[in-house]
């Protein structure tokens, strides 16, 4: 086999290997995107079911406040605003906070 034909076979071999690597990369990228979409759908479905399940088992005051809250000289709207501000400032979800009492100073 002449040298020019050997070089041509080597280049063709490298080309086939490179082409197959590109196809493999494309398949992996497609599978990763499909998996990400399915995981996102599963997460959204789980988040949608969690509050519904909690609301079904808890009383209305537990849903709104997390526990029974004693209010002293504060209306419910102001108490709700205070709880929302505390939750936002501390970056703790409102469902994880437990307020015992709120009073005006």
C-alpha cells in the first residue's frame, strides 16, 4: 500500500471515530434534557400536592399561622403582615415558623 493511500485510510478512520463521538455526544445531550424536563415536571407535581395534603389535615388557623397565635392589641391583617415580613427577612418559609404571640408595643 502506498503512503498516500495509508494517509487517506488513517484520515478516514479518524473521521469515522470523530463522527461517532459527535453522535454519542448528541445522544447524551438529548437524554440529559429529557431527564431534566421529567425531573422538573415531577418536582412541580410534588410541590402542588404537598400544600393540598397539608391543608387537608390542618385546621384553618394552622394553615394561616402554623400554630395558634395570641394577638394583643393587633388586628389579624397586621399580624399577617408582620409574620410575612419576618419570614421574608429571615428567609425561613412561613410554614416552618411558629409564632406564639404578637402584641403592640
